[in-house]
C-alpha cells in the first residue's frame, strides 16, 4: 500500500469548490458524519485490466490517502498495491487498480486529515 | 388477394423470428456476459519492451532459433523439443522432460501477447524474459550467460543476429541473453489462434443477428450457461483469452511425487523480484516502462503458495494433459476434478470461489461441448 502525504494547511481553492459543487461521480459512504463528502470517478471497471480513478475530498486541501479494495463474496483483495498521488487540492489519483475478477468489488479509502481519520466505502461492479 | 398474401408472409416471418429467438437459450444477462469474451482475435500489438517485436527478420530468425538444439549446453534440446508446433506447442506429457523430469506441464504458446505474466508461476513479466528462462535452467538448456555468449560468438546465425543487434562481441553476456530472448519472442508472439464457432456466436449476438447465432449448438449454449453461472468458471477464465492472467489455487496438489513441493506463485514472485530481466529493468527497450507497474506493485501474500496462473481455454481440447502438473489426462478428468473438488486441499484463508459443482453427467457433457467450441479454429 502506498501513501502520499501532503502536509500544511492550504486555503480551499476555487477549482476544488467547483469540483464539489458538481458531484457527478460515485459518492462514498463515510464512517463518520464529520467526514468531508467524498466521491470517485463513476466508471465500469474492466476485468483484470488496470484502470485509474480520481478521489475528490470536498473542502479538503491536503490529506493522507490510502486505497484498497476487496471482493466480499470471494473473500479476497487485490493482487497489486495501488499508487496514490495528489493531483490538485482535494483530488487524488489512484493508478493501476486491477480488479481481477468480474463481480462486485468494495472500494476502501482511509483518509487522514490533520489528526482526524476517516474511512470511506463504495462499490463497483465489474461486468 | 394481395393483402391476404402480405398477411401470410408477415405471419410466416413472425414465426421464423420466434423460432430463431427460441434457438437462443441465453438470457439478456448471459448474453452481456458472453460479449465480454470477445471480440476475437484481438488486435495484434507490438511489444514496446522488445525492439524486435513485429520485425519480419527477427520473426524469421526467432523461428530458426526456436528449433535450434545448439542453444542447449548438451546440444540436443531446443525450445521446440517441449513446445512442439505440431502438438499445439505442447509435448503431450504430464510433465516436461528436459535433462531431467521437470516439475510442471509444458504450456502451449498460443496468444502469448494476451498475458501479463508468463509461466505457471509468473516468474517473468514479458515474453522475452520468459524465453530466456529455459536457456539458463539447469534441467533444461543449462547455459550460463557466459557460456551462451561464447556459443553465439561462433554460431551459424551470428551474422543474422548482428544485423539486428549490432556486434555481439561488444555486448555483455546478459545483454546477449536479453537479445536472444527478444528475437525468439518476436517469433512466438506471432502464434495466434483463430476464430472459433464460439466467436462467431458471440459476434452474431453482438449485432443481434439471431439467425446466425442460432447455428451455435444447443449443448454448447447450455455449457456456456453453466460456464458463466453455476460452474463459476468465468471468474478466472475471463475476457477474450479466457484467462484473467492471474493466479489461483485450483485445488490440485502441489506435492511432487519425488518429494518436495511446488510453491507456485510464491516462488514465482521471488524469482521475479530477483530477476535482472523485468519490464522495470534496463533491458526493457521501452523508455516509458509500460507495464512495469505490475512488477513494482505486485503483492506478496501468504495465499500465493500453491497458486498457479490461469491458463487460457483457447484451443484447450488440443493441449492435454491439464493442470500445472499435468495430472489430469483429459477434459473429462478436469471437469470431474471441479465437480468433486477436495475442499480440504484449499487454503482455509484463501478465496471462497471453488466448491464441488455436483453437476450431472449431462451438464458435464454440455460444458465439454462448450469448451470444444473454443478449439475448432482449425
């Protein structure tokens, strides 16, 4: 698992505010009501072919983000770690995700913002 | 009168359409799943990590080297000794025979450009690196980089090789090996299987041509339904090549008859991570290092022990015996294996995919009929 840490407080940018006003992606479920709204690119992932998604954390300039995914029905995860990098304030790019089987996958994000830690979940169906 | 005739024709056409639809047993969901297994053949692409990929001179020289017994230290083994082109690049044996009995079944070499990993345990991440492996294996061609370099300096093909690579005496033994692997791979990657009756069925479904799709036999359709559903086969045998190119525990024993174990993917990752010949290495010709993410990011898990790469099912009826150790002599034995799989053999903390299928003989026959339609491309 790879983690990218962007430290330091940065003011909310206009571009990020715009991104969060247009939540056209897959909205993630957080474990805490205080967690910022988060969503990812809403796509249909290919089976066993690498793909990328972008995570948006609304109202968040910097964070530590880790990503993993599991296939609950089969009790297994991914065969590869995923590279995570911050692309702009509040947006993070996850590269070379491989869901190696068709079916339902659960996306798992762990996010650290300052001293607060949040977990997010989402689901994607591989045809 | 004319109106009556038109009415009769309309009734006849409606009847034909209904009959055609009745000939397609698959549900809409199953048709959607079926479309994921194509189109075929896939568009051939050159390998950016191999500068000889697609080069006609390299392909021709690679074919020569593939059959060249002088590439073995003993002078009596070539790639084609085990990967016999007239036997679908297999040898028909349970386990390969080099200078000694090898641990694993000889895999076919069709459609190698469709895989992410190579060999039963994925020791390599490119076809050219895989082509080097038997050259240095002590029970196969048994060279060292130095002895192979020395051989090629005096080899009959030296001039042809140098036309592609430049002077042989200025390259290191390792670079010489990488170049040979790439030339052989340039030939092997051209071995692509053709369109089968399944592919014609799939393509007809893709364009709603039910009349053509109806030519696909009913038993194969029932087998396809089992393959996609109750059999759970398509979880691993996915995509146009009927392999997800990843590793799974199929419940085949990994103990060797002569003692010891075959660690499968566990050993494969260790070999991969210690190899100088990966897509992330200086021997890759791709400045973008396309595909190197896999070797950089592959996870080393406890469950890798005893896992082997999912084979493609294309031309599967021609590549017996089956499984990593060749322990199952025919397709009927493979289907029986999954029908009565020993759950005690599987990792207790492994994937929850396999379980005894408990299918009837008619169902197993249908599955075999479907598999045969992946193998009838001539």
